[in-house]
């Protein structure tokens, strides 16, 4: 008989080993999935994890993509992780990302074709503000009416998607675009573009912001009283109440911060890699960032690594669908599987597994 | 075209069709939540049911077998969630999200090559001459058997939760799992049964979308229906008849906005499309504001992990 015995404290070793174990299990299970799809599993795994970085032909294109994809994932996941630590579940980052792109792009396009230097910084600020405002909806509803923030933030993603579609064919449509949906190309307007800063690396302002967010989040969570309050509220809400933590403030702070970071990711994406606001602008970064946050153990350094790994699976997935004909959707289930395995092996962090008979009369 | 082209008979009839997927999924989730488990993976189970049911119905030519396959796939996926949360004691919110993300990926993987196909039609339930009555014939007696199944299921779940001994046990587990365990109830086994039932219902709801409502397979076709089902359980204050009201209310908003789109009302299509989500949020706010700080009717152990040795 196998039974679980609760550890007095989560095991520090397992806490770092479990993400690696989950990745290995996902690779094995993913290999089986690819074999079932009729592809050589070894070739598929190598294409996803190795070729994007080291393939002589494709690596020169796909290596810079690593930072391009990891930037928004890390930026969003950092914000989400802080809320998750406090038990505040913002799962609508995808919507805040879209709104950040809309407000930022809209603020910039209002001044087209000015060449003033402050246009790009102003757009970035407008994007962060847009994401923050969109996240304030679930936050205020939570603090004033006790409405579930999970459902509201998620439902607002669909509202944001429709809003974006209406902007792409309406208010923000390129007047010189021949009637096609989509805004002006922001990356070709020097005052508003977010270019690659060092050629061949994929580094742009959004990636810089992600790195800064990692450092600031680390400082906040380990050196600042607010960070302590966030952890306390997540682990022992009653103790937090006695320590004078105001739960309403935490809700507003955590949702606002994650919304602003998601909005930032949106504006950096629309001015840089995406270039324009169009109907298919969002590609699910806001949802994948949830996996990144958990895979990184809700710790800034972990999220940095997890974001890079997740970006690798995105690029590898594209490469695999290009060279091996693996459907692009396979990679999405691969990412979902990773989160499943991570949650499953997490039992080893919090519990000891005991073999043998249960003691009598328990 | 104008508003006069909207026929009230067809409006009510299509309202019932639009509400049925959500009703089925929400009924399943109601039972799961009354057992004290919060499964946020409804969307993932619905979409998996949608494609599995679609593939089975196209493959065998029988919509009934399609619905069976959809229920089985939904239950299978739900049991993955059950294993993780009940046996391995993982966080229910995170695991539910994982289920949704995985289900969306899995469904588009399975759905390769199924787009653009029409599924075999689901037969109307034959009421004989009753179906020829004006208005009533179309609205009450003019549907396929899944609509009647969903209505019967509502009554059955109401009876089960409020009038049967097994339902009392299930509610006891959801209200206080420590006490239920002390009384010798098998908390984990009961919860696993509820989770599997919830998954089967979500799968049925998804298959109703792909086999009857649309009827076609497109990627991501549930478009948040699973999340709306979760919201409807809250709206219903965890009661079966409330779920019915909530689902039909939502179906009404959906059908009305689709009809307004079709009638060419001078209002941007995108804003009409977002209205069901906005109405759901508004209703959630009203419900949670009315019941004060703690939502009335929420099972006390909702979302809490249970470990027998504690």
C-alpha cells in the first residue's frame, strides 16, 4: 500500500528537481504522442529542443526568435506569479495584453506622422495604463462586490478580442491600407517602432523590460514588506489579517501590476515583432504565461528559465511543423501536458511517499 | 431587412438550442462543486467532447454514438484532473487551468482534417401530431432528444441533490469533508465519481455544439462556453433549477444578438458579439453583491484539498 505523508515543510531539493523531472516526463510522453501521430519521436524532440539553437541551417533565423518569444512570456508571467503567490488568480492576461496593444497603438497613431522622440515612450506608458485599467475591472468588482476574479478576468478576454477586431476594421484601420483590416505598420514608423537593439539577437525594448521586471520582482518578493505581505496572504490569510494586511489592497495591487505588465508586453509586441494591430494579433502568450509562471515555481529566476524553455518549444514547434509536418496544435497540447506533469510531480515536494501497510485503526 | 424579420417562435426555439450546451456543462459542474471540487477545466473538457463526439459521429454515421464518445472522452479527461487533485493533491485552480489549456491543444490536434465536414444529422424527437401545433409545436415539441435529455437531467439532479440519500452524502462531502470522512464516507471515491460525471456532462455539451448547434468542427469553437457554464453555477447559487434559468437566460442573449446581427441593426457586429460575456459578468456581479461577503449556497469545502491523515 502506498500512502502519502505530509512533510512539515516543502522539500527544498524537490522544489528545484520537480520542474526538471516534469520536463523529462513531458518529453517522454510527448515522444509517445508524436510516435502515435506517425512521426519519428527522436527526430521530433530533437527538432523542437535542439535544432532551433544549433541546426546549421535554421539556427541563424530561429535563435533570435528565442528572445522575441520569451520576452512577452516572461513579462506577463512575472506579473501573474506575484498574484498567484497571494492567491489572486488573474487568468485574463491575454485580454490585458490585447488592450495594452490597442491603447498604446491608439495613443501613438493619434499623432501620426509626427517624428517627436517622446512618441514611443508615451505609447509604452499608454499600453501599461491600458492593461492596468483592464485588470482594474476584475479588481474593483472583487473588492466591492466580491465577484470571482478568475471568471471575470477570463470572460474579459473575449470582450477584448472583439474590441480588437472592431478596432482593426474600424477606428484604428490603416486609411492607406486599401480597406484591409489592420492598423498602420508601427514598426515602419521610426518614432513608434520597437526595433531589434542588437542585430541578430532578437533583443528589443520588451525583452529589456522583461529582464528588468525579473530583477524588480526578485527585490519586491524577497526584500520588500509588500512582497512579504503577498506571500503571507497566500500561505496564511488569517495570520495576514492579524498582521494588518488589507486584502482589498493586495487584490488591487496584484491585479493592477499583472495587468500593467501584460499591457506592456502587448505594446512592445505591436510596435515590434507584430508590427501592426490586426485581427490575429494575439497568439496566446497570456495563457502560456500561466504555464511559465508555474514551471518557474512562481520565482523570478525560475520564470526567466521557464520563459526561455517555453519560447524554445514555440519555435521548435514551428520548425517541426515546417520540416516534419507535425501539426502546429501538437505543441499546444505538449505545453498543456508539461503543466499537468509539473502539478503531478509536485506531490513529491509537499509529501513523502511511504510504502508499506497503513497503521491499524487510522 | 429590419427587426420585423425576427420571428418570436424561431427565437425561442433557437434559444433552447443555444442554451443546451451550457446547460449540460453547468449541470455537470454543479454536481462537481456540490461535492466540494472546483474544476476550472470545463472549457477543455467541452472542446475535447466536441471533437471526439464529432469524429465518432462522422466515423460511425451515428450521432448517438458520437454523444456517447463525447461523454466518455470528457469523463476520461476529467479523471486526469481527478487523479491529480484527489490522489496527488495538486492545486485545483492550477490543475483546472492545465486541463483547459491541454484540452484546447488536444482538440485542435485531433481535429486535423475534420473541418468543413458536415456531421450526420441528429434526429428530432417524434411527438407525432403534437409537433404540428402552432408555436407550441415548434417550441416545446420540435427539438432533438438531447434538449429533452438536458431538461430531464436538470430535474434528475435536483431530485438527486435534494431528495436522495446518495445526494445527501455528496453534499456532506462538499460541506465538510473532515466530518464526512469521520462518518466513514469515502470522500475521495465520491469526489472522483462526481468529477467523472461532470466531465461526461461537459463532453455532451461540447458534442451538442459540434453536432447540432453549429453543426461543424472549427478550432476553439466553444469560445468560452465552458467559462460561462462556470459562471452560471455561481449565478444559480449552486441549485439545479437556477442553472436552468441561467443557461436559458444566456441562450436568450446569445440568440438575440445573433438575430440582431442577421437583421443588420446599425450597431457594430463586434459589440453585439461581446454582449453575452458582458451580460455574464453583470449577472455575476449582481449575484455576488446580493449575497454579501460570502456567496450564499457555495459548498463550504469548495476547492479545498482533502488528505485523510490530517
